[in-house]
């Protein structure tokens, strides 16, 4: 858990700012595993809350939709969000400071990481996937399944073709 002290901004005038530099190593943010978080987060006091502006580079481990192998995916998160000053829920504000003025940016970063991951991530554009019969990863090994797959409903037609050839 990463905690940033934003208590100086609670009673500040609009326009006051705090900036933090992120240089974090491997993190497990709930169900998301990242190799690093590097960048800056700027907090600006605005009317009704605190504006968060962040530019964070990260590498997240995702699963390829074709071959099911895990691979690193690099992305830059560009965040602009208003957080609440008190822990009381307010419409339109999802993130809040604690009563003592601390803020954990990891849930916000997790949300932005999930938004930035492609819906169908590929380990590489020419990924060959897995064989639907034996499950072999076709990027690593050839499939040993018989080459000819005949739909059982069409088997009688295949027999007719074999009779004419032979």
C-alpha cells in the first residue's frame, strides 16, 4: 500500500499544489501484477476537492488471448481525476482522502491500468495461438494432430471422394 500525505492541501486555497515522484518496484495491486510504476503525480487544491494529474509509466503482466502465455505489456497512464477531501461519499467522486489526509493512489492506478490494457491482448501480432485439439502452443512447437479433420456429418462425402481417387 502506497500512502501519500495530502493533509497540507486540506485547508489550502485553490491552486496550491503538491507533487510526488513515483519510482516503485514490483507491485501486486489486487488482481493486477505490475513490474514498476514510474512517473509523477501532482495534486492541486480545487473547489470541492483535489485534482489529481498523473503521468505514470508501467509494465503489467497480461495473458495473450491466442496462446494463453503471460507477457509484459508497457503503457503510460495519463490520469486526471478529482478526489474528495473528506471520506464522506459524494456523487461523482470515487476516491477520497482518509480523515487524517492520507491518499492511496494504487486503486486509482489499478483502474487506469485496466482501462489501458487492450481488450484482446496479443503477445505479438503474428501469434499462432494454440491447437484446439491437443492444446500445443503453435509458437513453440508444431501440432502433432492428424492433418485431416473430417466433420462426422460429412464423412460419407469424404468416403465418396476417396473412392473416386483410389
